[in-house]
């Protein structure tokens, strides 16, 4: 049971990180900070790859996070 809770918590943490990165990226765009935006895009790709590689992330939650990343 603890293992399942840990997996769920990790998926939620990655989803939270993805949302934060999306907000930061959008702020960088508004400030016309292309170098910062590029770095954030790379971080977002890493989070997306991690979410895709996980079998424990519910598909509905995963799709929501991916839409937010775009």
C-alpha cells in the first residue's frame, strides 16, 4: 500500500512540476526572454519524457498535463 501511495505521489509531483514549468515558460514569453524560454522548454521535455515512461500515471491525468505543456 505504501508503494502505491509513493507512486501516486510521485506522479502528482511531476504533474505539479509540469504546471509550474508551463507558468514560468509563459512568463518568459511575455518578457521576451528567449534564452530562458529555451531552458524551460528543455526542462519541460524532460518532465514529459519522465511522465511518458511511467506506467503508473493515469491516462486522463497524463493527457491533461501534456495539453498544459503545449
